[in-house]
C-alpha cells in the first residue's frame, strides 16, 4: 500500500553531475550511512560501484561488514571510528576507521599491534565543526604518533564543515585551517589523502575539494538549501514515496475528524483515508492542514491528526478521487511536485531527516 520508489538512474546522474563539478583529479567518497539516507545502503553502494565509485563512507563497522559481504570493494571509511573490540573485524574486512581522539588512538594502536599487517586509518581534525576531531595545532603531533604505531598506517587526513551551505566566508577560513594541517602532516606523510567537503562544499567550488569529496545529500538528488545558486549542478531526486487511498467518504458540515477532533469539516466534504502515518515517517506535526499530498496531480491537505498508520486528507476539490488512487507523499505527479525540502519545512526540519524517515519503508528500485 505504501512504497518507496528509488530511481537508480537518478543516482547515476547525480554522481555524474558531482563528478563533472569536481573534475578528473578529485575522487568521490559516496556517503551511504543511515541506510543510504533512506535509499538502501547496499543498493546505493552497488549502483555507485558499477558507476565507478571506489570510496564509500559509512558510520559503523557493522555497516562496513554488510557492504563487504555484499561484494563492495575499494575503500570503506568508518566515519564514527568503531570500537577497539571491532579492530579485528576492521582488519579482516579492510575497513578504514577514523581516529579523532587520544584515548581512541591509544586503544587502537595497542590492539592493532597484535594483528598481522597494518590497519589503514584516517586522522580527523576539528577545523570548526565543534564535534569530533583533534585540535588543528595538534594534527602534526598525532599524525607522527600514528606513523610510529606499528599496527597503524595513516592514509588520510580529514575534517568536516559545519556551515558550507550557509556561510561561505566561515567555510573558507575553516578550509585554510585544514590546509595548514594538511601541509604539516604531509611534511612527513607525503601520500596522505586530504578530504573535507560535504555536498555543499563539493558544489561550492574547487578550493574545497582536495583529493576526495564526501557528498551524501547531493547524491540522492537534494540541494543543500533552496538557494538557486546550487542549481548550477543538475541533481534529480531519487526517492518517490507513494501511498494508496483505502477509503473515500462524504462528510457533512461539522464532522470531527480523527483523534481529538483537531479539525471539523467546514463544508460538505469528501475525505480520503491513507494507510500512512507517523510510524511510516509521515510525522504528526503534519496534522491539521500543515502537510499536503498529491492525488490526481492536485494537492490534498491533511485533515485532523496524523495517526500511527492512518491519515485523512481532504479531496473535496479533486473530482473523481476514489479508493485505489495513487497518492504521492513525496515526488512528482502530473505538473506538481512535493520535494523533501517542502516536507522538511512543514515538519520544521531538514531534507536529510525527511529522507531518513520516509525512506524507511518497503522499497522498489526502478531503472
Ligand atoms: C563526516 C561526514 N562527511 C560527509 C557527510 C556528507 O554530508 P552531506 O550529506 O551534507 O553531503 C557527512 C554527513 O553527515 C558526514 O558526517
């Protein structure tokens, strides 16, 4: 009844658009954590690997193992680093953890010493995100400690931008700080790869690209914000979320709708019931006309409270709407489109969260 349709061709086109933006020398690390931002992690890795991607970023060791078992080759970076207990598994699956903390380094170097060969790692510096990472002025010292650890091999230096979508000046300053770290670390680790750019910085410009860019959102066809400047890079949303009308009924004036009768009909109405609710990611904050859906190419506003698995919408102005009609929750129908950004604005959140919430249903892959 509810389905998440993922357009593989859109993913391939978005990757090509990003590739064209960064040019031949820079590689792309596809960020496919959070189940590929709701698009399916293994499926995304498989499509992108076939399209030429050989670097992937995931959050956890468990995700990395799932990808290896699914036949994903190349570099798999564990952005959250993993735990010391997971080092043997990282080793045997050739996963590349990020090292961002002194205690973590001590544990990792101790465990890795007892394993054959070396565990490839990336050093994370906090150039202004205020989250994970070593202080920039300590980057060189930590890179030397990693270099001296018999079980570890430093292959990357990385950071993460907090505001590349909204504050170019700040992003430039942070990029300069990163540049100084890269220079210092490369003085004795010449081959270390540098990477810092998320989608916004990737689309923004070459100064931020370094050796590798790490887009997530853009691969799935969403822009960092609604500012038209981003549209120089053509992206296609890959996710459509559809439901089906399960009942249409006439309602007289003053009929209370759904839990708590948040809404009552103000006119003789026709109301359609959808088998979709907050448990499916169609959040309760969309209640009372905040959210809309597309039916027969027209917008139908939500009536009353969104329930766990049920939502009522007003189809009075949509002639012919009937049981079995397809309902577009997110995506295009006729000449209209509901984007992840529009839903995010209704929910008071960002498109990332909308993709993760709505993408978590049965998926169908097309193209
Ligand atoms: C470390 C890191 N790099 C890259 C990304 C990709 O960011 P975006 O989806 O904005 O491109 C993320 C996402 O949160 C991240 O945590």
